[in-house]
């Protein structure tokens, strides 16, 4: 039986309010509400404000979504517009 995850911790690394960053945030919020309602948190990290935080998660491009928990850590780069790729990438949904 699959253990139920208590909370999904997601970090979204952006660099300012670019169209791509805004789209990525709106996409991940939509997917999280549809598939992880009530059991997720999204932290936005703006690398224009705190560039030193990029090193910890080895961020090389923005926007980048990082799944911190449940482990293992997973990363998805881009505006997250491909829902299937995001859900499979975060392991929310198995590859169909």
C-alpha cells in the first residue's frame, strides 16, 4: 500500500515578474489545487532578491520548480505549461 504523503513542499525559483515566471506560478498553483488540494505548500524564491539561494538547489535556469518533499528531490525547468510532464515529473501521476 502506498504511504500517503502529509505535505508536498514545492519551491518555485523565479527571476522577477517575467511572463514565464508568472505563467509557471499560475500553472503550478492550478495543478496543485487539482491534484494535491490541502496537502501542499509553494514557496516562491525570487533570485533577483536572494540570488544566493540558487546555489543550494543548484538552480541553473528559471523558472525552476523543485519538489523538496516527498523525497527524492525533483526539478522541472520552464513555465510548467505541459501539465502531463509536470505531474509525471513531480511523481504526482504515473506515466500513462
